[in-house]
């Protein structure tokens, strides 16, 4: 459960500098009290009233040192010197000793935490991304980082020093007139306490609004991602109306619940503050008339108490700003505290001595079972042997567990029971980073980054030579379309590879996998969403890979798997048939029925 402690820990690497800068800012705030005090003492000198004893001692010592008479002129000089020191001399020092560090700390912490965010994003389990789209995640992270960054200078550089100033004012008033100080303290505590109580209630409303805004941003992100579908179904007006309704609800909550609450709070604050200031004026005036305090103390007490009550509005404003930002900062920490996936890897750059693997590609499944939900297993007691360099196809109806098996092979999830062996070693005992470097996968939808074609090809092996790239592209038939681009391999392919067709992206995915020279290559529905011509091209590229390494093909279209050495048929998470194409047709089982459907052009159920 995230709390204010997590917000404080956000700046944990800079505590020493933070303490120094906050202390410096607080000292400068206290120095501001010297001016009204000195003005009050000047009034005492001008009205022939005695100045405070410490100033008398200072004046006597200074008179003896410079051999001048200790008179009112010397006292006025000392008081003017104090004012000069705390105003003119202090002016160029304050930005460097205080303000400079507030922003340095905020920006340095932002840099550090942004790196931690990237680490968290890379190590969260795949299930998290299946439940949360990029817009929701990016929005939560961006608001959390921004609000931490903007809040620190305000809290460390303004709120805390202002509270210290108010404490100093209380001490001054206590010295001048105890009863006025007590009345001031009680009124100040009541106003501040009432403000904080109301802010806690407002924070709860802000937290609910924060979640609602995340949902709105999430839908906006989905519209952008699926804009082709939106336009194809001509639902622009529907989407606009839906989002406008959500935005209107946000507006109504902000105006009628949250902002109205802030206005009511401010109205109450202003009224009580002005009443309190008037009360201090009356009390101070009565004390002066009664000759309990001097005219100079009257001016000092009235000035510093006005300064204190004047600080209540900015203090409250800073507290309100913090309240508005609190929800997003807490939700940021809730995101950062989410447990890493079981497939989390070390993000340190591996040393040259890091363990590296090389496999023959022999894979064994031993009593393998798995379920996303413990009550509903997806895979049940699988036993299978894949020999090195074999091409094995895994087929079956939708939901039979084909892609889940691949996720277990890549260690995105851990088996519920049983194990997977590669070259007689349990994959759960291997270094996950080095293990995955020996595997490659071509998904149904190949992920393409917004960079050049060459950048995408060498993504898994940035040190590959150009000749390696060309060889892989020849096998994957990428060379057939590279020449069509004006800049060849250096053509920028656009966001998510928008300048490439589906078939071109698939061939790019195959070439990218070959460039890392994997021991095990997986094709996960690599042709299921392609037209016939593209499918044939990908099938030819795949067949050129068969026999060069262990290859696993997940397929709906059985035309893709005819040439496999072994075909494994899954149904309801169990292996029910194993054999080559001819053997399985002769068995007249599920494979033959699926094959008949495929031949007739019907979709597999």
C-alpha cells in the first residue's frame, strides 16, 4: 500500500543535499524577520525609548572598539547595518544556497526514477500488459513523474521554510507579549488544522477522478491504436460522443465537487484570517496603550503577525496543490510496487565473462501442466520429445494451448507442474537472459520499431555484419522488396512499421530472427493473417530454414506444416496425436478433420 513515505523515498538519494537546502531556505525566511524587528527598534530610538539589551551590549562593545561615543546615532547605524546584511548582502547568496538545489534535486530524482520506470516496464509480467494498454500506463507514469518533479521545489523551497518562518514569528511574539503569542498560536493551529482536514476529504475525490481520467486516456490510446478500424466502420462520431461524455463528466466532477470544495475552503480561510488579524491588531494596540509594550514593539508585533497570517494563504495554496497531485503520485508508486514477472531478467549489461549457452536444440516436455487460473488448466500433463534440427508443428483448435506452450518455452510463465528440458537441462535453472538469446520467435504480428529497416533487422544482434544481414534477408526473401525503397536498408519504416505490408513485416521478422542465429526458432501463427501470395512467400522463407536448426511452427493453416518432421495435435490442453502429415491423415482423427476444413477453405473452430 503506497503512502506519503513512498513520496519522500522518491528523493532518497539526495537527503543530505535536501537537508542542507531546506535548512538554508528556512534560515533565509527567518532572516526576513530581522527587518520588522530592526524597524521597531529604530522607532524606539527615534521616540527616545530604550532599545533591547542585546543591542545595547553590541553598541557598547562596538563603541569601545572604534573609540566613538555610544549614542542614538551609533544605534541607528547598527540597525541599518543589520537591515543591509539581511537584504542587500543576502540577495545574491539565496538563489545559490537554497533555490539552486531544489531544482537540481527534483530533476536528478526525475532522471533516476525514470530509469527505474523503464526497468519496471521491462520486467513486469506479460499479463499486466494484457490488462492495461499503453495509454493507461504512459499516462500514469508521466503524471507521477511530472508531479513529483514540480512538487519538490514547492514543498522544500516554500512550504517548509514558510512554516519555519511562522514558528520564528511565534517566538518573536512570545518575547514581545505572551498573551498575543498564545492567541496567535491557537488561531493559526485551528486554521491550519481545519484546512488539512478538508484537504483529506478533497484528496479522496481527487483519487477517484484520477482513476476515471486514466480510463479516458486509455480509451483515447485505443482509438489511436485502432484508428483504421474506427474509420473502416465509420464510428468516428460515436467515439467522439463517448469521449465527450466522459470529458463532460470529468468537468462536472472537477467543478461541482472538487473546485467548489476548494472555493468553500478558501472563503472560510480568508474570513477567519482577516478576523484573526483584526484581533491581533486590537490586542497589540491595547497592550501599547497600557504601556506593556513600546511603540516599536507595537509595529514589530503587528508587522510579523501580519506576515504570519499572510503566509497562511500560500501555505494553504501549496497544500491544495499537493492535494491535487497526491493521487497521481500515489498511483505512480502503486505502479512501481507491482511485483516483477517470474520472467524478470537482470538489466545490468552482461560482462564478457557472462555465461553464454549453445544448444543442439533438443527439447523435452515432461509431465508439463499450466493454467493462468489454478482452477482451469490450459495445458495438461504434456510429454513430448523434439530432436535437434527437427521441424515440429503444433496444431489444434483455437484455445487448445498452442501459444501458451510457446510462452512457457520462453519462460514468460512458470509451469504449474512438470518441466521443460533443453539439452537435458531444466530451463528454469538457466540464466534467463542468456537462455533467451539462444531462442527466436516470429509472431503473428511482428513488432516493428520506428527506425530504419537495418535497425529493425539487427535489433537482436546489433553487432551483426552487413553480410550477415544480407544473407538472412536472402533466406527470408526480404531482399525481394528492399530495393523498392528509395534508401534501401536505411529507409525509415515509420511507427509500428506502417510503411511495410503485413507480408513484408513477417519476412522482416524472420530475417531478424535468423540474424541472431538461434538454436531454436519458433513461428507463432506467422502466416495466419496474410493473403495467399504473402502466405506462399512466407512459407517458402520458412521452408528454407527447416533443417538448419530446431524449428517449432504454431499454425492454424495446415498448408504451412505439411513438410514438418513431426506434427503434434493439441486438444483441450492435451496431446492427442503425434506423427507426420501422412501418418496423421491415415489415423482419421482430429488432424484429418482439421485438414478437411482447411482444404475446403473453412476456418478452424
